[in-house]
C-alpha cells in the first residue's frame, strides 16, 4: 500500500468527521440525542462503504464509494489510536492531595467498580447459561458488555487483534456495535434520568427539567465564550508545543511497548511451557494489547517529569486535545468499518447482552449510588453511569447537565476515581486480560473472580462508606441547611 493511499484515506476520514459536525449543527434529532459528530461521520462511512452501499449493484463496486486500501487503512487505525488515547490519560495531571482524594474516591470507586465488575458478572452468567448452550455463541461473548459499554469504541476496536488471534473474529464487530448502543443509550437514558431526578427532587442543583441551550445542543460555543485549548509550554523557535506533546505521547507508548515485550519475554521463559491441552500453551501477555500498558507508560513519563521538576512543560489541555483527536478519528474509523453481517448473524446474543447491560447499569446506579454516597449522590453517580454506558466524555456531559456550574464535588471525585479505576476497567488490565482468560479457562473462573470483586465493592460501600457519608449528611442538615426531597430519598 502506497503512502498516498494511506494519506488519502486519512483525508476522507477527516472529511467524514466534518460532515458529521455539519449534520450535528443542522439536524434537530441529532442535536437532541447529543450524538457526537464522530458517530454521525462513522455512520455515514458505513452507509457509503462495503457493508451497505457495496451490497447493492451499481457503478461503485463491492466497496461502495471507497477503495479497498482505504477500508484497510481505516480498519487498522483503531488499534493504533487507542494507544494514543490511553497514553495521554495521566500526562499533565497533578497528583491529588491524599486526604482529599481518599475522602472523595472511596464511595465513588465502590460505585465504579460495582458497575464494571457487574457487567462481567451479568455477561458471563448469560454466556454460560444462555448464549453458549442455546445460541452456540463463543464463551468470550461474556466479556462484550464491559468491553463495549465500559470500554467504549476505543477499547472495542483496540481489542480486534486479540479477538482475531483467539478465533473470535466477530467479537470485535459485536463489541463496536455494543459500544454504539452504549454511547447512544447513555446519553438518551442519562438525560431521561436527570429529568426524572430533577422533577422528583433527587438532584440538589437543578429542578424542574434539565435543558441545554441551542448552542450546547449544536456542540458550539457562543461568540462571547472563550476557553483555552492549551498553553504554550515551549517556545516555537525551539520546538512547536504541539510537537513536543506528541513526542511525549510517543515516548509513553514506547515505554509501554518495552514493558509489554518484557512481560511477554518473562512469560515465554517461565510458565508458557505449561500446556493446557495439546494445542494451547498457558499464555496471557501474548494476547494482551498494547494500550493498557501505554497508560502505564504515560504514568511513568509524568512521574519522571514531576521528579525532575519539568512537569509544567506538560500541559493537560493540550494532552486532552491530542486524546480527543485520536478518539474522534478512532470512532469514525471503527464505525465506518463495522461488519453489519457479523452483528446480523449474532443478533440474538447481541440483543440479549445489550439489554442486559443497560438494565444492570441503570439498576446499580439507582439502587447503589443513593445508598453509599451522601450529599449530591445523583450529581456524583450520573457521571459513573454515563461512563459505564459509553465513554468518559458521556459521563462528563451528564455531570455538566446536572451540575452546570460545578458546585458539587462530582467532577473532582470522578477525576480521583479515574486514577484508580482506569488502569483496570474500561480498557485497563482487567479488560485486556479478560478475553484471553476466558479463552484459556472458560467462563466460570473469571465469573467467580468478578463476582467476588462486585460483592467487595458493594459491601465496602454499604458497610464502610455509607455510615461515614450519612454522618456527614446529618451534620450538614443539623448545621441549618434546608432539607429537600432528595435528602429523604437518599436517607431511605
């Protein structure tokens, strides 16, 4: 494949993203659903590509309006860009004060871990009892809820190589489809829950109904709004600041690659010689993708920069812009190359998992959040609900609606939780290792492990964090603060 073919494929990808943004600005239903432009652009590529237009007879051929090299480039991009996304997660982030972080992160982490592990518990149980014996699905379908919902499009697409290597090729398409259901469902259900919470007094900062301005629905800033996209941390005469930050991201990824290759070498030199059967050696890291280890590489770069006194050179806003660019292009490419045939052939398992994933997320949010978080349980819990349905951005959007002026500790607590949560769930080590573990050992060992993790998360929230949170809530009431309906709902 020529360099020109790769470059042209990227140009078309950018054009699709731009058209998706124009559609978001012009089409009311897209605005009301808060669909990201990347999803709209990806859907446009899907419709004009081999999976839809290419199946009809016409002058365009079997690849639709696109060439085979273009589709091949798009298929490869998600596996590369997901490492960029994870490498930037902690670059430029300040380490929180331990006392403040511990106070806020406890109940928030219990809720987040309950959502992540609960998706495994439900998915693996469905796989063992229904999907495998009745529908003939692969046992690895039990991990699809967490990969698609908690992990989102990036993780789903990034796991494609693992699925293919383990003989579960349709798994990546099912996971990307699941991620699409999750991110759309997360926004729609999240806004519905916020309006319900506002009408019934369960929110503390808004009442009535939650509405956003026309400019917010279009995804644009008003002319009088100004926000910094980043700051200059190096003089362009020496190196462009964006170039410097991209170089730091590449360093983080390379460190992650070195760690992963080292772990694979250790594995091959030790227990990989053990055979589970005549064709299956005991290998885990051989199937672990790069992106969760790239996150560790980013942490190492940040720690070294902090110790060396040059952490101020790494601007978190520029890192967020790099991460956002990678995520937008990843989603467009992943949806544009989605196999509708794979989803159609497994529509039964796909539907069961999608419905079960939605129900478990809504159920845990409504039942657990008010019982383990004291004040602002709705504002703090809705972010974790949004993340568990799609991506971190979904959770941030929902928190922005329910707490428009950041008056509650929701954003702070959510950020602290991410420092502990992200390395494991939602694309972290647990997500990366779940599919190989199922392949090697079957459903039940991972199910039992996730069930224990789920119970620990729930019980620690109910028995340890709840009494402390409720004590603080009582002190807040006794200090003369007005009691509203959400107090009564939470205390119950």
